[in-house]
């Protein structure tokens, strides 16, 4: 007597479990009234649920984005890149991705949160940039190695090799200036003139002193 009743109860229990809610794709679908409904794709928002599997979606407006499947009424706003804080807009923006404001060339983020951008350090003359500044890092400077020079102030400058003079060096440079080359023939004549002048003056002085000594006696 009890066996048929027990069998009916087991069948009812089985029926309840077999009519459980469907398993929806967590990325692209949502559950509504026991049915898996379609979400709007990235780059769009949902105007109306419409048919469960065919919602009414629209593209995000300019300056907005949506980076996931969704049923939101509005897309999200892209951040405002304030030029007064030394930001610039990315070269291209996508309606499916959240873009980051970039510092202008020659600037880097003032902090980890990058609320503003500050100028890179400028290397003084006689120095070069060993690490050139970028979006997140400042420029690092060091003195020019021997045989090189830098005559300008710059955040991305390098040291230039000094000129190799084919003849004589008219003026030695330093870490801030290049060597100056002279005309070899001209420098040779100047040197000869100095030597001749020095010798003639020496002879004149010797002769004068000799005559002065003789007249003293």
C-alpha cells in the first residue's frame, strides 16, 4: 500500500529537480523569468529589453564607452584629459575600452595616481640624459664622458663627440664646448714669429746691458 505512494513522491521530487532554471552564459546572458536573455555587446547600451534573445541596443556616444556585455541604459563617460594639467588626448579612442589620459611630450605623472603632469628634469650643459623621461618616470642626468660635450639644456639630450682637428687645436674645449681647430699654416707662422721676436729682443737686451756695463767703467 505504501510502496505505490512512495513511488509517486519520488517521481514528483525528480520532476521538480528536472525543471530547474537553465544555466546562462555569465558573460553574455542574464536570467529573466526562467529564460536566458541576451546582453548588449561592448560598445553599446540597452535601450529596451525587447525580446529576451534580441534586445534593442545602441552605440555609445562620442566620449563614452562600455567595456563589457551589459543591460545598462547608458554607457560610461571617458575621463576628461585636461590640457591645463599637461594632459593630451590619446591618438585614438575606442568605445569598448576605458582610455587613460597621457602626459604631453616632455612631461611625466606627478604621482602614482597621475592627477597632473609635471615637466621632465632638464640636464644642464655638460650633461646628458642617461634615462629619458616617459609617462611614468623623470629624466636622469649624468656628466658627459671625456672626449664629449653638450652645449645645451635638454631633458633628452646626448653628449656629442669632440671634433678631431687635422692640425693644431686653437682652443681646447670642455664638457660644455667643442675643441676649436686652427689653420695649421697660420699657427705655424705665428709660432715662428713669436720665436724670432723673442730671439731678437733677447739679443737687443744682451747688447744693451753689455754697453751699459762698459760705460760704467
